[in-house]
C-alpha cells in the first residue's frame, strides 16, 4: 500500500474587505468550516473601518490595516504581510467550498513552477453555467479573455486571475508595484491582470482549475463604482489598468497586437473604431463617450507602462 505524503506548502488565506461586515462574517464562518485550515487567516481592512476590524478579530483572523483606498492597495499590503509561501484571496461576498484550500495547497505542492492559480467563482451560486471547452483567463490575438465564472472540466493553463478567487506565490508577487501601476479607487478593475502578468514575467506559469470553487454573491459597490456604470472616467481607468498590464509585462508582439485591436476593434465597453460605429448605428448614444474613455485610457496606460519598463 502506497503511503500518501502530507502536503507541505504553507498558505495564507486573505480577505480584503471594506464596509461589508455582514458579508465578511459569513465568508469567515464558511472558511472556518473547510476541511483544511490555513497557516494564517488574514483580513485586510481600512484603518477607519472599525466594524470590519471587529468582525475579523471576533473570527480569530489577523487584521492588517491599509491607509489608501482601493482593492489593489489592500492586496499589495496583504501580500507584503503574509507569512506563508502562497496567499489565497477570496472576496468578502464569496463562500469557499469545503475542499477549496485543500485543492489550492495540492496544486502548488505538486508544481513548484506554478505561480498563480485561478479558480471558478459561481456567480449567485450558479455551479452549472458554462462548459468545458470555454477559453478562460487567457490573452489571445490581443484580446483579454475572462470567463472565470463559466469554466468547467479539467485544469488548464491560464494567463491571469480573477480577484474573487485567486491564489499566488508570495515571493514573485512581492516584486510587483501593484499600487503604483493601477489607477482608480474601489474595485480598480484589471488590477489582477497586472499582478498575474507580473508573476508570469518572473518565470512562473499560471493555471485555471474550475474545481477550485467559491460561490460568489456580488454585493453592491460604492456609488460611481457600480458594475454596470461606464462613464468616460470609469472606462478610461479600466482601459488604463488593462493596458498597463500588457504594456509593462507582455512581449512586444503581444503589445502591438493588443494596441491595434484596442484601436480598431475593442469591445462593447472599451469601444474601438469598429465597435463604436456599429453601436452608434444601433442607437447606443453612450458609445462615443465610452470610445473616448477607452482611447484616453489606452494612451495613458501605454505611457505609464513605458515609464515603468524603462525605469526598472
């Protein structure tokens, strides 16, 4: 009979939480019921958010304080404070499955070259959506593909994470000036892409495993940061952060392909020329606003990425 060796990779489980004490309490309650226990349970909270701090301490979590607003700052502070080899982040409005941590620990234990592990977040608890052939967490032909909430089937390579359910090696993550590259406050869309590509640029590989699951019940965001609000300023921030990630860490061919696709095609939110024209013909009066924001963010992101590359 073959003896099963114990898993040895140490893991810090971290929750970056702001102003949602009820959701945080539920998240921590579910984490406490997992089959496996982390070496460290951490909650990153804003200095003035006493309710969040109290909920975390009552659950026995280490409280790490952050001064600046925005999830990127909180994630960077959490990475700096972690005492384990791997840090696994879960959103405060998500609930981990019983084997979530066990699967994360096993993945990093088996593959020492694994730098980042993306998992599936079942939006509103939907565990059946999507299919096994779906591309998830990839950059293809200048397009950043998400779909982390829709992947089914087996583990496969991935280029980037989604914040609701993301794990990474601490050592390479600490070398990334996440807060210095990202724009915006609150959710700071695409901060995960900066973090992911920075880790891959250090020589590690990435993976998406849809069996590493959390049930995600998206809570309301602060005014101006809503998931369906796309002002010119909001779109500019989204495109800036995505562009910084590509421009700072991707190869020149990928940067060129990404830039050309952004200018001439784009998508419904960050409109390029073709998408803008189609949407305008279809009666979308806000398409021009989003197109202007996307081009502003693209130029600003390329500029910041260039400065970051030349100064490193």
